[in-house]
């Protein structure tokens, strides 16, 4: 999108254009995975680049799993707790001004209602009327494009996707295909992400040897 446009405002319009129910349909209900895809990614490709971020991401993943076990609602407080570990900092406040990404080509605005809007979007991640794959993909993009923190939002978006699936009762055994640049003005790309999560859930289901029927589960 052209520099100067508000990527966040664009995303808020685009997310309403996507047929999330269709995009995330057809996946089996999330369940156990033979391989912990997030842990494998952090301990493999991420560690090969730098051990310190890998250790921090694994610590955030452990906290995420504990939060899911107590069925904590997805909100900014939860995100900040993971983000402190991701960045290795004592505090992770929400940004207080505009933010930029992709070499400055995307600008994320800030208004008096930005964090209220984020809270509403995050609450939708638990809506049982939508397939878990769609909810997870949409929450990933919400975190990416609301860009709530000064740094580390792409990593946080991946953790958020994992959290939504974890709350729904399952995991992916592979997350590498999710590592693709996303754009806020691309409704087809948003739907494709939900479809990709669906494909990954099917593959995880097949490789784990489960016999569960397709369907949705509560968040």
C-alpha cells in the first residue's frame, strides 16, 4: 500500500470484507500434534540465527501454554506478558504514537479508540461461531496490523495464532509456511491465511493419526 496511508485503518476495513467462515472451513477440530510446531520452529530455524531470541520465544511459549490452560481471555494484558519475554524487557507498554514497518512503507496510526478496537477484535478470537482456523488467522493479522508494541509484533502475532488454537484444544506440527509477509489491504491474502491454517491443521491431524471429525470447538 502507498506510504502515508494508515495501514491499521485499512486493515479494520478489510477484515470486515473477508468471509472468515468460508476461509477457515473444513479443518478437523484442533487436537494434539505429533510435533510441537511452534517449539520446533523456535528451537530450530530461530535458534540457528540467534540463540537468545529463541530462548525468549520458548519462555513466552511456556507462559502462553499456561495462560491457555487457565483459559485466560485474549487481551492486551496477556499480549504484554508474552511480549516482555519475547523482548527480554521488564515492561512492554502499548505504543503511544504512530508506528512503521516494512522499511517505513506501512504506517500504523493511533487514535483515542485504537486500543478499545483492539480489545474488541481480540474478544472475537473466542467466537465459537467461526472455525478455529479462521479465528487464529484473523487474530494473527489483528496483532500484526494493530501493531500494539514498539517492536516484536510479528513474533507476537505468531504466538497469538498459536494461543487461539491452543485455547481451541490443539496445535500445529508445522509453522514454517506461516512465515510470509502479509499486507493490510489484501482481503484475498487474509482469507488465504485462514485457508493455510486449515491446511496445516489437516496435515497435523493426518500425521498425528487422529480420528476426529471436522468441526468447530469453543474458544
